[in-house]
């Protein structure tokens, strides 16, 4: 499972993906997005991976 975050929105969007599809646009704004993979730790904090 991959957790992806878009840094281009005012409040960063997050997606959880089960497969390796590439998402080019933000589902909230419909604009092109720059996604970064984020991993969650056991205590719930997010770390970039």
C-alpha cells in the first residue's frame, strides 16, 4: 500500500493506493499534481519515503 501526498494544494491532499497506477491530476482540484510517497509510522506520524 502506498500513501501519496500532493504538495500543490493549500491543504495537502492524500491518497492511499493499493496498486502502482500513476495519478497525474489532483482529484480535488483537477489540476496537475506533484505526488510524493509518504509512509506512516506506528505512532501515526508521517515520514516521506
